[in-house]
C-alpha cells in the first residue's frame, strides 16, 4: 500500500476518533438534561465503539507510516510526538 494512502487513512482515523466522540458527548449531556437519557446512552455507546475502532486504526496506520518512512529510530520532533502518543495511551 502506498505511503499516501496510509497517510489518508491515518488522518481519516484521527478525524473519526476525535470528532464523533466529542460530538456524541455533547449530545449525550444535552439529552441527559432534557430527560432523554436512555436513547442518548444507546446512541452514545454505538459512537464509542466507532471511536475505539478508529483509535485502533490510528495506532496501526501510525506504525505503518513509521515503518514506511524509514525514520526509525525517531529523533527530534518525531521522538517527542511518539512520547506524547504513548503517554496518552
């Protein structure tokens, strides 16, 4: 698979990881305030599953990008980025 395709998949995974989970949390809070907690909770659970799949894809494509870019061992900005990513995990 081409580096660019993996990069596009990596960025799409990042968007699917951050975007829906943030939006779902805001919708869930609003629904809870209005008394629609059970329906919102079911929808929120589905979004959380999508978020987990996107996170796994994000990590996997990140490792593929690291392998394809021949930047191992990481130095400079990449070392700081990887330290930040693995501290969050």
